[in-house]
């Protein structure tokens, strides 16, 4: 390569490794903080974890450079950790089941990578690079395919949610720096270049979708909130008017005007009269009361 520069290769490769090592941390942190993985496709992180196995085999057997050899290992671990979060927060599995599943998948992927390296390296050292190239291509295909389930999540929610845009941006930058590292390599690795370039393009699609769809979604939610508030206010006013009408009608029915009733006559009770009878005893008069 006319741009061959070992220092630049290592520097850009190291920066790319840092980006692709730290890229998943914002996503893992976001899922843990929100206790939710809604909007994040579990197939995205699972397929990326599996792709890191083949990418790791390719990088180690090809002996690309140390940063790009370390990167798939850390990337695979963090993506599978994020997949475990999807099982716990999204699928609602128990903590114990999630832990066993996550550790088992990480162990299987690690063992598979080690086994494939020992299986492929002898033929590669003899000049047969077919199997090594197949793993490189397979990693590129899986990384690309993995983003389509995420595109479906974006289509379903009509916005980019559950996915850390910091994670996607850092992922895209990691692809850029890894490509730069390959450009300064003595011999350009076309398969690895295609792999990293696909990541840049597909991540770019998600970022563009977020820039377009997320503001629209926020505006739509604001309009729905305003509409709901107006409907609630109108309903409350209608109930208030209806209540006032019912009360007014009830007052007329239950409390008629007193002047509409005829006067009530009460019978006169005659008080008993007392008369006095004079009784003469011995020429003397005495009064004895008698009630008539």
C-alpha cells in the first residue's frame, strides 16, 4: 500500500478498538438505568455477539494487529451482556435464569472461537486462506443482518427508542477508525474493510432515522397530550352543566311554591265551662263547682 504506515495503523486501530470496546457501555448503562430494553432488538445484540466470534477468529488467524484482535473479544462480551439485559428486562425472565443463560452463551461463544482458531490456523499457515476468508465474510454478513431486526423496531415505534444514540455514534466512529487503520496497513484487508464499512453505513441509517423520526414523534405526543387535555376539559364542563340542569329541575319538582296550596282549616276546640250550684245547708249558702 502507498499509504503504509505502521504507527498510523496502530494508532487508528487502537482508537477504533477503544470506540468498539466502549460503544456498548452507554447502551448497557441506559438499559440498567431505565430498567427497560423496549425498542432495543435482542436479535441485534445476540447476532452481534455471535458475529464477534467469527470476527475474532478472522482477526487472530490473519494477525491483523493487536488492537483489532482485542476488539472483537470485548465487543462480543458486552453485546452478550446487553442480550442478557434484554432477557431480564424485556422477556421478564428471572435473575437466576438470565444469569445462567448469559454465562452459558458467553462460554459457548468463547469455546467456539478457540476451537475454530485451532481448526483453521494450520491450513491458513500453509497458504490456504479460504476458511479464514469465509469467517471474515460471515462476520460481515451477520453484523449487517443483525441491524434489520433493529430497523423493524424503529418501524414499529415510528421512532428510535431504547437504543442509545451515543452507542450508535461511537459504533460508527469505531468503524471509521478501523477502516483508517486498514488503509495504513502494509497489505489492505478487503474483507475486514467491507465489514467495518458496512457498520458505518448501517449505523448511519439509524442516526438519520433518529434525526428525522424522533422530533416528529415528540411533536405527535405533544399534540396528543393537548388533544387529551381539551377532551377532558370539555367532558368535565359538560358534566358540570348537566349536573346544574339536573339540580335545577329537581328543585322545581321537589319544592313547589307554597301559595299553590289551599288554606288549611283547623277545628275550634271548646273549653269546658264551669258552673256553680248553690246548696243551702242550714240557711247558709255554699258554692259547689260543677263542670258541664
